[in-house]
C-alpha cells in the first residue's frame, strides 16, 4: 500500500524498534534469559515481507495499467481485420452520426441488415472455421456490389450491416433485389481449393423517417423486416 521505498523505511523502523526491544529485554531488564530463533527470524522477516508486499503492489498496479491500455486500444479499433468492414462498435457509431446528420439536414438514408438464413446448416457442414470463411466471402461480394460511399459492418450474431446515405426506401428495394441475386451462390476459398456455396441471404431494410426519435427505431425496423425475409 505504501510502495517499496516508504514500505522499506517503515519496516526498518519497525525492525529497529523490535531489535531494540529484544536487546533491552535480554541485557537491561533481564525479562528474557534467552532469545528464541523465531524472535531473531522476525528481524529478517519484517523487511522481507515488506519487499514482497511492495513488489506485489507494483505488479498489481502495472497489470491494471496494462488492462486499461488494452481496453483503450480496443475502443479505438473499429475495423474488422478479415473484411475491412466496421466492427459492431464502429458501425453503430457511423450509424448514429448519419442519423443525426439526416435529422439536422432533412436528408435520407437506409439501413440494411443481412443474415444468412441457412447459416446453421453451413456450420454443421463446414464447421465454425468454414462458416467464418463463407461469411467473409459474402462480405466481399457485398463490398463489390455496394457503392464506395456505403458503410459496411460486421455485427453480432453473424449479421452484416449496410448503411446507405442518400438512399430512400424505393432505392433500397432495388439494392435488396440485387443482393439477393448476387449472394445466392458465393465462391469461397477453402484449404483444399475454391468451392461455390449456396447461401440464402435474409435482408431487412429500414429507411430513415423524420419522426424517428433515435437510431434504435431505424435499427429495430430493419431487424423486424429481417425476420420476415427468410432468404
């Protein structure tokens, strides 16, 4: 608690007082005729314990600092390494920014949520690693079909998010049809070569409304539409 330097100074003071007591008790007051080995051992144990406790405190403080640094770095990292898409945190930050920009300047945008309806079957057939590769291949196909201004994200529960600024509901319908067409079969690189995998994309679309209070309303509408579209 005191740190190494102050802890050692305190232990030296305690050791000095304790040693002085032993000398006084044996030589001057004659309270003790002999000095037990344990009494002498405490003269060494007190500073040793102080050093160990101080080192333990320094280690705990260092680990706490490292944990905080890692947490801060994770907060700064907003991109998915495998696809280059935004991760869940980064995507929702962009979505929130776009929402308030549209709210302020009376603009439009559409949020798409995409899942693979037969993902469970894919996991059974290809395992978790294979399913992840298929999801990455789907993301790459999406990247090829969408505009450069569109914002793509890898979200939780094997969900892909697409934020389309300047796109209204009618324009989103066209995009949804195109994605259903191009994502029916995707080419996936496996260890034993490339294979064409049939997928069933489920897509939910929600366009921004002036009456929306916050971004959650847009997200929930897209999520509801997603449950109706089963690929």
